[in-house]
C-alpha cells in the first residue's frame, strides 16, 4: 500500500504502490509511473487523447513520457487527476477497457469527491471508488455521482425511482442491474414494460400482430438487454419466458414474484396505471421505475402517474428516489446543453404564464 505525506497542508504521495508509483516534487507537481507499459499506453489513450481530456476538464498540465506522466497545476486539481488515473488504471488491470466516456466519468467522480456532495454513497477518499454492475458480457461503472447513488439504491431498495432527463443512463443501468440479478440467481425472471403512448396513432390501427405493434416502443429495452447478455441467451430467455417484454396494459391482474420488474417511460402512465403497476410487486420482487417528468405525452389535463407517485410515496420505507439532473447526462456533451436550454425555456414560459394569471 502507498503511504501519504502532508506537504504545505495538502495530501501528497511519496511512496510506491504495487502497481504504480507517485513521486512528489512540490505541492503542485508530481510524476505518476505505471509498471505495465501496455496499460499505461491504453490509459493515456491514442495520441494521448485521455490526458488531453484530463487537461481540458481539470485545467492541469499532463505530460507523458514512456509509462510515466508528469502532472502539474492547482493542488486540488492535480490530486483529482491522480485519483482519476489511478481508478482508470485499476480498471485496465481488472481486464476492462476504457473509452472517452469512462475518462469523463472518472473525472466527474474525482471532482465530486472533493465537492463532498451530500449523497449517502459519497465519501472523501484518497482512492476513487465507483459502484459497478457486472454481467457476463460487460462491467459498467458509474460515471456520475448520481449514477453511483442509483446503482447502490437498486442494490438495497425494493422499489427505486430513477427520474430525470434523457441521456443519464436511467434505463440502461436498470436493465443492467436486472440482468445481473438474473445471472446471480437472485431473481427467476426479468419483466420489462413501457406504456404504449404514441403520437397520433392507437395500437389497434397499426399493422401486424401485437408483438409487431408494440416492439417499436420497447426497442430501447431490447437494445440494453443485448448489450448486457449474449444475443443467443437473450433470445432463449425470451422464448422461455424468463425475460418478458410487454406493454404496461399486460401487467394488470398479475403478481410479479421473484422478478426484477422495470417500468420505463413511466411519465406516460396515468394515475390508475401507475397504482396498478406498483401493486404488482410480489415476494422477492424488485421494481425499478424510470421516466422524465418533463417529457409527458399524455393528453392535456391527464396527470402523470409518475409525478403523482413521487408525491404519494415520499418517505415510504423501502422506496428510494434518485433524481438525475442535466449534469448527469453521459451522452454527447451537446445533449446536456440541449437539456439545459429546454429547462431554461420551460422555466421562463412557466413564469410568464403565472404572471399572466
């Protein structure tokens, strides 16, 4: 284990660990050396793109040389850079690969740890830790503090609400968690559902049988499943009924025991539909409800069942609510900017309506 020394009131590292070595030259500069050259190359990225991202986000200077990188800048930022690189190197050692999104996530988490966010899962630590979901096909690590809280909430709570804007990983992580529970034998089946609310058409008027009618609305759930599990296993599980993908209307009258049940796009449920769904929870069951209250497609005047449920179930034992913000968007950076622009426009519009009354 590496030992920590204090220099000018700040934490600095002066001894080596089993896998990397950090040499502190002064309070704002250190050299981080990694023992595995191949991993170091992957860590730095093609043409050192990962280090350039680190420089851009943290305002530090990162200069690679062989399997070492010299980092200088503000003392807080340099330590954030060290924690991010240590974490990413550990992922490479464990057999995982890293991409730009992983680097972005590590930087976010390192900054959040210093911001001391008021989340029950966040602690100020010298070493960066992130909640993970592991399936046979891949391991997914939290990329934002809220994703970290979401993953941990799904591990401990029977009913979890993940609400917030598009691109925050609500559905993807929920499906990944369900796949993990199935592989562990913690549940016997997975049930994925969405309300079939569409613009301008009713299902009865669409061509094809029921599966062909509803598949377009459930496609994001299929995509997430195939990302977590081998395609042939997904097909066999669907054929055997171990994985069921169905519109919300099919849930009525059922008791869903020993199952991981996910309701996606829940903002488009009515009050009655949401109550019906939530009361399907059976013994040893887990439920995850995801949605974006700002994207309701219900007819004007119809209250969203998700919005109502969040109000009614506030403080109920066994229920956990994770609220994502635009800062948690992990897609292209432009998505976060689009979300913020729409939220700003909506806020101005709401204020205008209130002043006209």
